[in-house]
């Protein structure tokens, strides 16, 4: 993506414009939706490449051959075929990594600049909260994450907020809000590895480096504590 010197914002959307040709390069779309575990902020990226000015568009790429056994009929007016908003299907999402699978390895920088590796944390229970400062549901979950850190810090449990899809200063936000649990920065690639499509997303990794729990949205704190206690009791 080219460097952008202009960003146009609309409801839930951010468009990145190329500095030299002023053409769109990336459109970020976010929305908050209700799930069984609470509110989740979902982000979808549309990356544009090969965009040029002054070229006539060819019609062929936009023509789809009619499959055998089908026929073309006149389009219906849009107002008749659109579903009411509440009946439109949910966006498809990738499944999170299943319990029992080995958690993908990662190396990220913490707030002090030190490198943190998942493999170095073996023998401990690891809690990962994928979040961003602009995400309302993430902010609601953060006091619960802090409580987990406070109660389990000396019991072999490492709690991290994995900052991803960020637009602001995550370190400053944590400091101002007086959150003291671990902060891991620039977690976009790790979010992709862990199939994160909405935030907050939580992962619980056991002492052997395997996924013990995964959920999009803030799970009930009592249920998460029960899973952590079960791992510590092994």
C-alpha cells in the first residue's frame, strides 16, 4: 500500500489514499455487533491494487457466462429484492483455532521494547486478549483482564493484551488507564495467524502451548477463571 497523506472517514469506514496518484488503496470497515458472548467489533479490509487513471475499463472482466441449464432474465427493481436490514445474513467469519491444537508461535515487542516469545512461556498458562483503543467492547473487557492479571500473576499465569488494527498510541492508553498487565504491540500478523476477525477475541493457551479456549467477544469472567483454575490444577 502506498503511503497515504489523506484519510477520509465516514460511519465505520476509513479510506487510505495514495500520495502520488490520489487513488484509493485501502478501505477499512468496522462495525459493532451483538453476539452470544457480548458486543464484538468486526473489521473488514478491502485492498485495491492495479488502479489507474485515464484507462478505459474493459467490459469482458464484468461479463459472466451463463452456466449450462440456466437462462438470463430481466433484473427486478432493487427495492423488491433487498431484504430488511434485520433479516440480512451475518458476515461469514473464519473459525477460531480449535481447542487442543498447538498455538501458532509468535514473537512480539512489549511496552518496554523487549521481545516476548510464546515458546519462552511454556510451563505457564497464557491469556491473550486481542484489542484496539478504538474498540468499545474491548474497553469494556479491559477491567476484567486487569483482574485476571492481579489475581493470577503469582500463580503461573501470563496475561497479555495483543494490540492490533491500531490507529492510536496503545501504550499511552494503557498507562493513562492504569492497566498493568502485559501489552504486546503490532499484533496484526499474529491476529491473522490466530484467525481473529472481530475484537475483542480471547485465547487461553495451556502449559504445553496448546489452545485451551478461544472466543470472540468477552467471555464470562467466572467461566474463564474456571478454565484457568482447571489448567493450574493439572
